[in-house]
């Protein structure tokens, strides 16, 4: 029999435990359990918690049936038939007895209070696109976490090259790029960009991200797709279909969110008609993020209990308009208008005509979240003249309501 050697003298042997359907015992229901339990549940483990009390989050997991909670202190025999044990109570004697039982029953056991007495250590763990990163640095958990974070972030944003060496199915993704700042795209959106062969980009998308793409990626400016006898949107749909059928990984990079005035559904429908599935990655909508970046909350306690987002690309008196401006004028909350800079004079006039006070405060935020962001304030009565005098140009988000005066000027 090999002599038991203290763990300090040898590095830990890394291994990935497949715990689905297997019994795991957690002793103690405090903060350590609260941090570790979600990963055990996600792994499919059959988790039994032994503890007289638990944090509200742990208790909620028990109430939802994710874990089984035995409400008492540890007793000898609790670890019987367990594949893995986590000992994390505030009682040193209970921790020692549970650890000794795990040693007798040959159950791998993690101890939160004494790493040297444990037979297993919990690594700093992160996941990205099916890859699990687990880092152990002995007795320096902060360094483990820092190394893990650096690797996971690199995998997610594509700065750490990790190409697929097995065949990868082509895909089409409609990715919401957010309001403009490249840091505001979602982690999933950035990862899909790093995997793309072709990127069809809007002018309102986060353009700085395109510079990060590898040289082999074909970047297509959606505004410059030749469309001849086709409508511009139809030409974009055809480009998506063509590249997808060629077996490419295609990302349609859009500003804001694909389904908020982004015509994303039209593209998804065109792909579906050709039998091409697509993934939709939501983005941060400029209707909320741009006012926030300019110091304006779209809701505020005691001021606005709702906000409404409308498109201003069609004037109120245009027969194509689907907006009920009369009803909007009666609302007491915040009105956010997208794509309405060149129609704001007519919009303001319609709102006032339907009863909105002429002195209602208004802000226009141009190029929100980017280095060129600027905010111009006005009222419904003065906005038409202000836009001309200040040369406000698209893209700009327009916020109407008392929240404009509540916010912090930025």
C-alpha cells in the first residue's frame, strides 16, 4: 500500500468528475454551500444537504426541489454511498468527523476550512462555448481566480486563439451589437463574432469590433450591398442565405437589439423559408442604454412608472404611421423615440396638439455610448428650432418626459 503523503508535497491530480445522477453530500448550508451548490446542480448531481440552517438562496434551492435538505447537524454515516462530499460547516469537530468518514469510505472530500486535510480541492472554474477551464494554484485562490478569468475572457472575446479542430457545422447568427460602445456587446455575441467566416454589418453596429476580426473574415457593409432590382433588405436576406448555403459561419451584426426596430425577424423568416436555422443573440437596446449613458433614467420613483418606445421614422400625419400619437400624448410616463431626429418637429407638434404640455422637457442624445456622444436639451415647444441650431444628426435617441430633469447631466 502506498504511504499517505501530505498534499503539500505533491501537486493535485486534475480530473473532471461526471456527477450526473450520482450522490453528492454537502455538509453545511452557509455561504460556501451557496457558492458551490449551483455548479453541482448544473452537473446533474443528486445533492443532499446536511445542515440545521441555510442561507435564503440555499433554502430556495431546496424548496424548488433542486437539492434534498436534511435539517440537522452532521451524523456519522451521512456520507455513506456518496461519490463526492463538500464539508463546509462552522463546527471544526463536525468537519473533522465528516472528513474522517470520507477517508474511511474512500469518498473524495473537499474541506472549506482546511485544505491540507481534504482529499480534493475545488479549482477556480469558468466556462465558455463548451470549454471548462479549471485552475489550481495550491494555496493561492486569488491567483487561481485571476488566471481563470484571463483565460475565459480570452476565449470569450476571441483574443485567445482556440480554433476548432473537429468539423464545425456552419451557422447564422443575428447578433445585437448594442448601442455603439464595443464593450457593450454581449459575451455570446462577441464569441460568435470570433468564430465567424462572414460578418454582414450595419453602420449602427459597434464598428470598432470589426478591427479585431482575423484577416480571413469577410466583412460586408450592409449599406453597400448591391441590390439592383431587389429592395435593400431583400438583398441583405439573399446575402445571408448565399453565404449560409456555402457552408460559412455567418454573423449579421446589428446595432442595438435585432428585434427592436432592427428588421431582424424579416431576416430570420427569410432564412427559415430556405430551411436555414439561425441563432438570435439579444443586444442592449439603445432605447434604454443611451438615455442611461447620458444620465437619464427612463423610469424613476415618483416621476415615471412606465416608458414607451416608438419609432419616429414616419411622421405622425403620414398614412403609413402605426403609432397612436393621441394616446401617447395622454401618458404620464417617459416617451423614447428612435429614428426620429428629422421628424421631431412634427412629432412634438402632434403631441402638443393632443394635449401634451409644450414645456415638457426633452433631451436628444446623439451617438450615445461612443466617444462622440453629446446631449442636447430642449422642450416640445423649442425642439424643432434647437435641432437646427445645434445641428443634431442621426443616430440620436430622443427622451421626452420629466425624467430628463431628474437625471444627472453627462
